[in-house]
């Protein structure tokens, strides 16, 4: 019996700073209705799908941003989305800003803020939660930037690892689903941790500026989409998994983000791609048995991986300069620090 599930990326167009959650939820319900008509069983909404991408706005007092966070899930504003999905029997992934009073690793109870995503079953149960691990950008106002990207100000790094859950979904009795969020897709470590749990379908949302806003140098705009798709296609192929990547796109208060949501198969091929930068549903029929070839041959991790050679991946944070060759064979002093950029600079 083939293990086929019909999935969708529900791309969202812009959400302006002044727009309410209710408007976003209504737009998402329209997309769910469209998904229902097409027989879709699982829908992926973007990162921070309920609000504008507020980390572009500097606020001296972070608490002034609290209205952009969800203290409960579902809440009064998001309950209609859960109800619509349950009515259609459609499972979904939702990205949102999470605010919670929770003990930290020292045991201290405090207010904490995360860039979060959840998986919800077609019956409305929250199956899994993930908190974004790789936070790009910076924590303080950066005058060099054309647009701020203050995820390090408004969120803590996720503390839930990269979880995978085996769960019924749609007509399937069991499917290994995992999540990541936006910048995570650029880090092969994130994909591999999911891959080492047998993931068959990775759900991810993103909000990605369509030009480089760091002020650190020119980057041709077409490369922004290329790097996003390269990361997702490589991650899917190298871990023999499907991936559904759903964008929040368009111009939010003058700040442009690209769409190009895609669904990718375990061979790294794009099965479907959004062509607008508005609300758009793209769908694909995923035959999960397509994961088997990669997982049992080229990426049969138990047969081929050599963890004893991978030490630096978890032992180091940054790169360490290599030894310098010399004809006499002795190791000269290591070259200057590899990272030639000043300490306070940051990626996008
Ligand atoms: N956005 C961007 C992303 O990783 C970025 C930030 C863009 C980082 C381009 C590096 C290069 O897609 C979020 N929200 O992570």
C-alpha cells in the first residue's frame, strides 16, 4: 500500500504592522478552504504567520513588542484557524512568536520569548512544538543596516532541539515529521539532526528579505532565492526527506521579502513552486516510499557515517585557523583568526 500524502505550502503575502491577527487568520482560513477543495491533508503556514515580521522594528523596551507574541495557543484570535482545520480534517504547521513564563537552564522562572512553530493534527491536537535555534541578525540597533533584523533582540535561541514525531496524518497511520524555521535551513546540522531521527517530511516557514540588508557588501538579489532553494534542496536530498517551505512574502511597510515557496522531494527536486508574492497555495502528492532509496543506500547513516571524524562540529562554535605548511615540516604559528570580520558584525 503506497504511503502517499497530499501536502501544501500555504504562502502568505505581506502582513502590515498595523494589520491585526484576525486579518491574517481569515486569510489562512481561505487558504485552508482551497486546500480542502484540492484534497490536501497537511498544510504548512510560514514563520511568524500571524503578524508582520516585527524583528525589523527596533524598540528600546522589548516589552513594547509583547502584543506581537502569543501567550496561549490557540488563543481567541487563532481558535477559528484550529476550528477550520479540524472541520476539514487538515493537519497544519504554524509559525508564531511565543511568550511564556518558564524556568531557564538555571532553574530561574522568567519571561521568555521564542520564534516558535507547532504541528497540529487534523483533529486539532498540538503534536509537536519547535523553537528556532539559529537566530540570524543582531540584538542592538545597527546603523549600518538598511533594515534591522533584530531576532537576537526579540527571541532566545530555541531550547527544544530539532524534534521529530511519528504521527498519523491525513490517510497515513504514521509519518515522521520534523520542523525547522527559516535561518535553520541554511545549517546542515539542523537537517542532519532531523535526518538522524528518520524524518520523512520537514515543515519549515521563512520570512526572508529579498535583498541583503546588512550593509556589509553587495549580494545580487537573485542569489537570495538561489541560496534559499539550494539549502532546502540539499537538506532534503542529503537526509532523504521531503521538505515543505512556506514563505511570508511581499512588501511589509516598505520592506520586501521574497516568496518562491517550494515543495521538495527526497531526490532534491522541486515538485511545486509558488510564482506570486501573495497568498498562494502550492500542493504536491508525496509518496513517502521515495525516502527509502536514499535512506537505504547513499544516506544509510548506520552504514556510512563516521562520527569519530566529526568532532569539530559539536566541539567548536567558530572556525579555527589551520596549521601553516612549511617545507621543513614544522608547524608554524597559526595564521590570524579566520574570521576576518570585526567581532560585532553579523550575518543577515
Ligand atoms: N530570515 C533570513 C533567513 O535566514 C537571512 C535571514 C537572509 C540570513 C539571508 C542569511 C541570509 O532566511 C530569517 N527570518 O531567518
